């Protein structure tokens, strides 16, 4: 049963080692992510799963590693828990690596699993993944990693698209309302056109939440660098 969820974006620059020494433009975003994770910790989940988009839909065991070397710095992160890191290549996708880094900063204790979901996974399959996650523990917590549109300004990675701000606003409204149906209704085709990497993870959250009622709060909603970043917390009501 899903008891709580933190929703965070996954820009690589959240990881301090990837930016210049004086880099502080994202300090407010980092603080919001830390507060969201603390809110989930306070609900005392038995299991935490980091959900993020990647090349395929697959799970990652506690202790699985990932490296930011492709992004310019040889920083290795691992999902908390598990035994000694395996002598296998780092396998976590960027989204879950950033989640693992946030958990390291929060000094998260206990085993954490990763749930990668393919970027083009249809809504119904995302729902099935979420429903399956909700059955893995009596008290499940999720850390859902996903960016909004990357087309919010002329300087954005995908350049400006006039539909981007409205798309992101509809997602923020659903997150603020604790509305799984609103997340499930996000159009996959439009999300792809707007380069919104969070679409599939958000819809996994919708599946895990199912028809439960959640108290919800949005802690951050801005678009630095022309990319929509939102941080939110859901806590099961009652």
C-alpha cells in the first residue's frame, strides 16, 4: 500500500559535483527535494522505491550503482542497502542515479529499490507497474523522479513551445490536488513532443496511488534553464 511519495526532477546539475564550485542556482530546488524526502521518511515506509524513466522497464536491487562519468565527473552512487557493491558495470539510468544521490545526501537508512520505466511505456502499462509496486509492502514509499517540459523558453534544450507552460501547469495542478486521475490523463504523445521526461514515472505513481486519497503539497514549481521542475509530496490521508 502506498503511504507516501516525493516527486522530484532529475537534472544532473542537482548533483553538486557536476557544477562549478560556486554553483548555487539550484540550492532552492535541492532544499525542496530534501524536504520532500524528509516528509516521506516521517511516514515510516517499510520499503522505498525510486521510480525513474530509462531505456526499459526493469527493477534494480538495493546496492545497484550508477556513474555520472558520462556527464563529466566520475561520481558513483548506489541505491541504499544491499551488501557490498557488485563488481558489475554501473547500470542505473540518470533519473534513478539523481534519486540515489538525493538519498545519500539525506542519509537514508534501509534498503531502497529502483524501478526503471521505459520512456515510451503506455499509460496502462505504467498503471500496472504502479499497482504491482503498491503490493510489495504494507507501507510503501516512492521517490518519483521526473522533469516537466524541456521546451519552456527559447534557451531550453528543446527550444520554446507555446504548449509547454500549460502542459506543466496541468501536471502541477494534479500533483497539488493529490489527483492520480489527473496524472493518468497526461497525454503521452504531447509529453514526448514537449520532451517531458517525467510522464511515465508520474503515471506509475498514479497506478500505485490507485483510488486512495492523499494530502498533497507542491514545494517547488519553476523552470530554470527552460525546463519545468516540480517538487511535491503526497501523504495518504488518514
